[in-house]
């Protein structure tokens, strides 16, 4: 854990990243696609092996704009040649960095320096705080004395040493203000020290494997470090001074899409081709992403061919066929650039890829510097860039947990997005369906709505920022129901914008009378492992038929109606769920924190800039601001326990082998493997981790996001349409639902506070994802069959119930047959999966690596399956109930008594909840009742104690009187009355001091 007073705050510190990297190296590989057909493990087939046949790179100097290259190589041993060329380029780069340019100071510079009142980077004031210096000096003296008391080095000792070092630096910084000297941790640009970014698009997924094939031969290979996701998948790799990063980790789009979004803004590409004398018409061709016959290039001999391959040879196993327009573009490029053979066409394609990536990265870096004053070349991914951008813009200081119990407590509140199906088939019926509209039936619509930037909306709310405090101990709360009541009351009254918020650990349940209302979307979702004995007959039968009875209880996020035990929940979620009918049975822990809307300025800034960019048609800029909003959330949810520690070492000689053996002697060593010819990798276990991420922020964002979705469903859909609404499907930020209403779009127009129908990007508002389709499409629909029987059953969970005549949904064969002629092929696949109970598999082709050798691999995966274990599916295969719904218990009790399955299901679905369950305590009443009883007992005990004291006094007087009288006279006179008195005392107060009149 972070140490209190040392590293317990998250704030912007990376001032060095505000300085431009001196230069970047932009790279790309192309590879032969050597076809084969062999087993690759399991059911996978290896279709081809990929071996680098060429590479291209350029060096772009940031401040001057100078470009070295592009340099291209095509031939044998391409990866070895790449490593050698980059090493040579690094030497040239450092020769430039070694030249010290003396800056000529102008009169304007002198005036600006004289007038400066704060540092231009960290914004720190130049005023000297003498009181602060004196305080720090006293602190250092005290801590140095304290160190003398330690007999050995401990964590506390190290923490004190760190505090002394920080205080010493703080004094130096404070004194330096007098001379306006900027003292921070910023590293000056130095030859052979300053990291040089080497950028590939999809380095993590592809190019890293090609680099690793020969990087062990690099002159810098003695110092290789990787940020690993798996043993062979690296987000970044540092080889000496070279820092390999992946531009796709910042811009997760294809290079074709990014290049298109640049429009005509291609300065580096333009400059290069203009120098070669090409016209504007020819330049327009290279501004577009080229077309390459990837699969066709299976050997170097292909490059000798003097004609462009036919269009069918451009078919890619990964990307599919190309369009006629793409092929015509390739033909035009071949002609306009006078390609003599396929090799020259390939070289042009590779060069334009590298030039385009340079333009894309330059524009991305330019925007980051303009709006956040941070150079993305210093980072490895968008989340780390956007997190620093947010910290810098807001100036926020987020307190980190220093208490392990608080961290573990908050981790229990981390629950991802909800994804589930409720009603698996329904159909719309409205005038916009044309001839398919049946006016004799209720008008209905299917809506597919999506919350705009759901997490951005939640990040704009009040979020935890620090001052974390437990409110009473767990043991005290469990024994003190009055305190539970007090704290629960307090939590239920806290406003969303209050200065203090809280998380609670509760036990709760949903009264039976709430089950039908909450059936589509039960509140307080929970990660549970669905066991095989939970399965409904529909799913159980399919598991036997389709999977041979094999079933594994995997944990998943399930909205169910069972009790919640030790459920950690944000106070705003709790307030709404209690309003929906959840009953809190116990409060065992409560953690309070300070909260403000500290993230809102950053989210609003990006949203506003994105809207401005969209209005002027700048897609690249619009995507940039969207990225900066979306990616900042990821840094609040990092699980440092899952960080991988992979050591990569060169393996070229006996010396390297000795260094490796020394590494694996550590107790944390797990396993090692040879990675190609020049590297060996070791997977190390982590001896310790520092839990230094503000996970309480991430947990709050997740919780508030769910709350926003629940408020839409229950506060709008259910409130407006009631039983005429049905939820079909829900994903994290979207709903597909069916409603009966005259015009769903008119309804939406009436609520501009909820719906965004004008294309603006207001966070949190809902937009129609398919405005043209949702009015007339099917989520697939079924008719209803009536049931005439009426009866009385006794199969509620130990309660009586009576049946209603409401029918249940059953699949209609007529509807299924109609789909055969009117549906598209993909819809028929869904039909056969749902109604025919068929499993569909899909072939998936992708790039995989083994020991950094790239292969094109085909695998077969289950794509569609009628089994859904997140809910109890009824026998029609369409309708469903959440687990622990009382109707499931009714059904099980009936089946246990021998009633046939289908008949039991019909009765259970139509059963009416008895009156006594309609009056079950709601909301806080249960815990309040218990608390009131406890308070009455406490008051009674106080009264009994007073009575006992009085009786003891009376008893003493009687004892003296008894001794003064003849025993037989006293006994005859008072025995019966004393026995009554003593019996009363014995009954009320255990009779420990006076047992009977005989004593």
C-alpha cells in the first residue's frame, strides 16, 4: 500500500512529458504469406506462416520538422537488417543530440524572464515561503533523530528516508525561486540517455513479434525491458535507448481510417512526393491508404512479376475481398507511378504507409500538445496520456488508500457492465411498417437506445477524492442495531452533491411483492457462479443434448432476485434500489469519503471540443476528444495484481546464459522459454505489488453508470408504459425494448432532457441507434395462447396462491414459417438457433504467435447458442425469469408434487401472490422494527434495574424485621406475600441474588 505522508496522493508530476521528444522513428514491416495447412493445436489449423520480407522507416525531428528518409529495405533476413539499420540510425541521432546549441537571449526573452511570476511549466509561484522552509528543516531534523532509533532497515525506515529526501528537494526548490530557477524531476535531453520512440501501428499485436525475432542481436540488447500483457504480447518494449510503442494503443482504428480522417492534411507525405516531382493529382492517390495483395505475396519471386495481379488475387483471408473501386485505385497507382514490377508497387505501398503513419502521429501529437501540453511520444497508451492530461488540467489531488482493509472493501464494489437477454423474441406493429401493419392489433414499437458516453456522464458526477474514514467498527455495528438504523438513515438522505458520500456493506432482500415489477431488470447485480442445479429444464435439456451434459459453473454478472450478503454498494445506488423495493436487513460496514465533481471540467471540455469538431467536419479531431474522454476511465480501474513480470534477455553466448541462470535462481521465477534464435524469456512471479490506483473512483463510475441505466428503465420506460413495456436485451449502455404506444418518437420528443434526437453529444442522453429500422424490425415476436382453466394451488413457498387467467407467451409456428420468406439469411440463422435449438459455429482467422513466430491460424468457435444461463428460461424458449423469482419456487414445489412440467409452469406464471405477502414489510421497515424492539428491551432493562435496587432495600428491612420477631409468627404473617415478591424478582432478573423465601 502507499505510505501515508509519502506517496498517498495521485497528482500530476510528469512535467518532463510537457517537453517534446527530440524525434520519433516511424516504422512498418511487410511479410511473405507462405501457405500451408497443418495442425496448430486443438481444433486450430495453420493456414500460412508470415516472415518479414521488407521494412521501411523514417526519422521525424519534432522541433525542426526535418525528416530523414523514408528508408526502405526489401530482401532476405529483413528483421536482422532492421535491427542493424535502427542501431546505426540511433548513433546518428545521438550525434545530433550531443551538439549543444547555445541559445541567443533576446531583449524580449529578458523582459519575459523579469516579469515572470510563475514557472511556465509547473505554474509554481516564484514567491519564497520562508515559513515553509523553516517547517521542512525542523521536520528533517526530527526525522533524522528518529532514524537513529532503528536497529535494522524496515519499511518504516525506508519511508522516513524517502520523506527526508523529498523535504530536502522541496527546500532546494523553494530557495531556487529567488533566482527563478526551475527545479523539478524533468530530464534534460541528453545523448545516449533520452529515450527515442520507435512507433509501429499495431506493434503489440504484430510488429513486436518480428522485432523480437532479431532484437537479441542489437548493440543495445543487454538492456531489454517489456510492459507485458502475456508472455509474448507486449504493449511496449525498451531496448536500451529505443522505446518501442504502438500507435494503435492511442488510436484504435485502422491506418486506412485514420488516413482518411486527415483529409488533405498530409504534410510529410506531400513534402516527400513533391520533392520527387509528382503532381497534385498523383499526390491525391497516395493520400489514400494503398491496396496490397497480402495473401498473394508468398515469396520474393512475386516481386519480379511485371503486371498487377487480377482482382481476385487481392482477396485477403483476414480482410476479405476488395471492392472494384479499390482495385481501380491500385491500377491507377501502378500506372501513374510507372511501376515496372510488383516489387516497385510493393515498395510504394510500404513507403506511403510509413509516410501516412508519420502524418497521423504528427497530427495526433500536435493536438495533444495544443490542448493538454503533453507529448504522447512519452507514453505507451491513451489511458496513461489522458490520465495525465486530466490531472494536469484539473489540478486535482486524489488521495490513495493506505489501509488495506479499505482497498479490499472497495474492490468488492467493482462490477462491470450488464449484458443480458430477457425477452428473446418480439415484433413491432406500427403504421411505418407499411402493409405489415395490422391496425386491429395494438400499435407497438421496438426501440434500440444507447446512452451517449455513459461513463463520461458518470465521471461528471460527484466522485470520491479522499479523507476516507470508517464509521464505527464492523463488530460494533453488528451488535448495535440502533447505530445501523442511524447510519442507514443518514446514507439514504445524502444528496448526490453532498460534500461527503459513502459506501455501505449490506445484507438485503427483495420482498416477493416486488418480484414481478423487477423481473426484467433486478437491481444490485452480483457476480455469481451459476451452478448446474440452478438451470431451468429448458437449459438443462439443451446442456444434455448439445454439450453432452458438460457444464462448468463460471462466475458472471447476474441480475437476480435472491438475497444479497456482504454486498458493497454506493450510497446513490442504495437510495434508488430501496426506492424500487429492496429491503436492507443489515449494515455491517460503512466507509465515508469526501467527494466533488472534480472530473467534470475535463469531461465537459472534451465533449465541447468534440461537438465543435463535428460541426466543422473534422473527424480526426472529433475522434481525438472522444478518445481522451473514454480512455481516462481505464486508469481508475487498473488491477495491479494482474501486471505481468516478463524478463526478456538476449541469448547469444555463454555470458548471456550465465546472466539468465542468475535471473532464474530467484524464488519468484515461474518458467522460461526460448523465444526464437536470439532471445529467452522468463516469467517471474511478483514478490510484492503496490496497490496505488484510485479504484474507489472506478468503482463509483461503474456504480453510477448502472444507476443511470436503472433510472432510465424504471423512471422513464416503466413509469410511462407500465406493463405495456418489455425488455428484450440490455448491454452496458444500451436497451432493446418493446412498447405499446401510438408513436414512440413523439414520446421521445416530449422528453428532451432524456433523449438526444438532434445529433448532439450531450453525455448521458439516450439516442436511437437504428431510427430507420427500429420502427418496423423484429426482435422476433410471438402470439399469445389463452388458457381457460381456473384452479387453486398451494405451491407458493409455504404459502397459498390462486391462479389468474393471464396467458403466457408461446412461440407461434405461423410466425416462424413467415420468417422463411421475408427474412434475410442472418435472421434465419438466429431463427434456427432460437426456435430450432441449433448451435452455430463460425470460422475465425487471425494472426497468432508461438515463440514470436507469426502464423495465420483458422479456429472454429461457437458463435450462436440457444443456451442462456443468466436467467431461468421458460419452456417456450422466449420468455424468462430472473433467478430466485418466487414463481420459480412455486413451479419447483408443483413439480415435486408430481404435476407435469408444462402444467406446473403455466400455473406458476399465473399464480397470484397471497394477501399476506402483499403486506410484507417494505423498504427500511424490517431493520427499523428490529431496532425498535431492541430499544424497548434496553428501556425495560433500565426499569428492571431500578426495581431490583428498590426490592433489595425492602428485602434488607424485611430481613431485620424477621430477626426481631419470633420466626413462626413472621413466617405465618408474610410468607405468602414474600414468595410472590421473590417469584416476581426471580422471573424478571434471573433471581441471582434472591432465589426464594427459604434463603
